[in-house]
C-alpha cells in the first residue's frame, strides 16, 4: 500500500511543480520578449485578438513554458515513483499534453507552432526526464 501512496504523490507533485514552472515562465515571458506594441495579453480576448500580430519570437516562451514545465514535472514524478517510473513520467506528459491541446483549441495559433508544441513539448520532454533520472541516477534519493 505504501508504494501506491508514493506513486499517487509522485503524480500530484509532478503536476503541481510542473505547473508552477510553466506558470512562472509564462509570467516572465512578457519581460523577456515584449508583446507586440499596444496589445493586451492579460485577457483571453486580448490574447486571441493579438495572435495575428505575433511573430515567431513571441512563441518561444510559451513553448519553453510547456516543455520545461512538463520536463520538471516528469523529472519529479520519475524520481518519487516507487515503481513503473516510465509510466508515471508519461502520465505527467499526458496531463500536460491535454492542457496543451486545450490551449490550441481555445487560442488560435499558427499551424507551425501548434505542431511544434504538441509534438515536441510534452511526451519527448517526459521521456527525456525519465531517461535522465533512470540512466544517470541524477538526483540523490
């Protein structure tokens, strides 16, 4: 029973910490790469209206938020899980992928960004985190 609780905690911790990383990157993104002048990205309506003004550089930070949030979440889940570490890393990737898919459906974005985000930001990052933890035993127990 102890391993079940530990595995549930691994998923919860991975989702929570990965979401914090994702949100933090999104929060600083406007300071790193300023939005198009005069555009309000603080509301969903403003973001939708501004999408046509966005240049490729404006999609770097959202991609990094999705990729690094997923990576850190999967890293945490893989490290904490007591068994089936790959499965738990992929569960984190799946949850973040569903969030990314919802994002794509709610906010219009260029096709190139949609493909890059959905293909490279979620499951590959989860797999990379899993391999990093299991092959090199990077984080101490």
